[in-house]
């Protein structure tokens, strides 16, 4: 379960950042997660619950923003949603995608701190 090591890394990064703000306590971690990241949101939530037990961030909440799959469509000359994970065509015109430009995210984008 690689989600556990990811959860632990998120907690480590959050704890390190909180240390830069004297006396601050992390109340929430905001994460963006795309379908092509290889990480399932529910598995990450479960792993996070396990990893935070007994840690300095025991009361912190994990907030996951599920990101869409976005492809670059040559016909539309724009970035568009894909039909599906298995069908990487433009959802607007149906043209096969030139490249995937979104959906691989696995990023810690924000922390909520309380002093």
C-alpha cells in the first residue's frame, strides 16, 4: 500500500512547514489528486488516518480535491476535458487528444494553520 508512504510524506511536509511558524498547529492539509496519479482517494484517506495516529498532526484533516483529466485538443486549439480515463478524446468535439495536460496531480497545495 504505497498510499501509506504518501500519507506519511504529506504529514512530514506539513509538520516541517508548521515548524517554520512558531507555535502553529496544522488543522488541515489540502491535496490535489488526479486519476492518473496512481493513488486512490479513499485509500489515501484511510492511510492518512492511520499515519496521523500518535503524531503531532493527530487532529489534522485531509481535504482532497479530485482533479479531472484534461487533454489538449488540436481541433479546438484548447485544453478540454477528456471523455473518460479510457477514452482520451476531447469531450467537446471528439477529436483524439494530442497530449494529457491534467490528471496526474498528487500535490500538497495548502495547509491550514492555527496558532
